[in-house]
C-alpha cells in the first residue's frame, strides 16, 4: 500500500545558482527514487535557470515566476505538485541519502 509513494520536493530559489545544483543532486542521489523535484525560480537575476535546466533528469520540473518571496514560491510549487506527500527544501539544503526512505518508513509505521 505504501511502497511507491510519490514525494514532491519543492525548492524555491532566488539568485542561488551557486548552491542549487548540489541541492538537486542530493535529491537525485537518494536511495528512494520515486520523487519529483519542483524548482520554483523566484525571479532570479543570476544563471539559476541555466544551472537547473542543465541537469538532465526527468524528475526535475522548473518554473520561473516574478519575484514574490519564498512563501509565494513554495505555494506556487505546491500547486504544481503531483505527489501524495510534499517536502520543502531551501536552495542551499542537502539531503542525506536515506531521507525520503526514512520518511516512507514513518508513513508505513504511523499511517
């Protein structure tokens, strides 16, 4: 019943081109692979878009919106999400390889 849950990972970003690639890579390198990564570029003026679109993965969905602050970017990303569960990351966060695997274990145990 809880073997193939899709997690939507929402990453708002504003001028974080120097961090965003590492954040995305930690998600892509997780043990649990049924994830979608939603990057909401909150009107960046740096090369965030180029960096994100340069990462070749069908798990990544990129959206650029006019600058409206992090909460609005998170809300926008939530509206785009297809997963049963949502995780929020900042654009300079890094996940441990077992992050969503452990989340799934907790869902199985307590749901």
